[in-house]
């Protein structure tokens, strides 16, 4: 027996002409209700996965446009792939913030194989989204990259931070 595939707008309980702010608010409100960590119901995990998939299809204007076109043609995907940010192309590496980086990944730089930055090198992320690397440094999924991240984003030592806050060097 095949389960009926639900429309992303239906999953989020919103109209198909909803403003992006409404989409985000609906997702956050429903995620708070159905998150497995705060809901002991065994169905919470499945419902949360469904919410994540629906939001992944509608979270940006570009993704939403693609979803709406597929939906009007009757081919809207029931399950979205995880949202990923494509790595910078060789063309963008020769201009802008990636100038001077000729190779797809700087020599010796690890490539992420998970998350929204799958395919990105840590060196590219250091200049594109250093906050993500700081988060990864604290997260268990970043253990294998910790040493390289520390080299890319040197943090002041604890003594230096306390001395700077006291006005000493």
C-alpha cells in the first residue's frame, strides 16, 4: 500500500501564495511542536522529517520557484534532497573572494562530505563562512577536522582573551 505524498504547502499548513516570512514562521512553529527532543510521541521523528523536507523545498525563492513549476506540472518531488550550497566554481575562484585559488580545493584542505556545504573545502569555508567552521569546531561531527580548522581560524588562547578583556597584553 503506497502512502499518499503530501504537498509541501499542505505539510506546512500554508497557502501556496504565502510570503517567505510566513513559510519560515510556519516551519519554526511546527518544528517546535513536533521536534523529537521535546515530543515523546513516536510519530514525531517522521513528522519532523516531513517538515524538514517541505521547508527544504520552499526555503528560498529559487527552490520555491522550482518546486512550484514541478508542482504545476504534476511532478513535484515528495522528498527533497538535503539543502546544500554548491562549492564555488572555478570561474568564481578567479574573481571576487576566491581570487587566486586555481584548484578546486587548496592543497591539503579537507573536503566536507556532509551538511549544507558538502563538496566545499575547509579553506574555502574559512573565507566564505567562518562562523560555520567555528560551529563545526564545537560540534561532534567536526572532530576529524578540528586540527585543520584551528589552523585556518586561529582563536586567541584563553590567557590572551582574559588579558585583552582586562586591558593587558
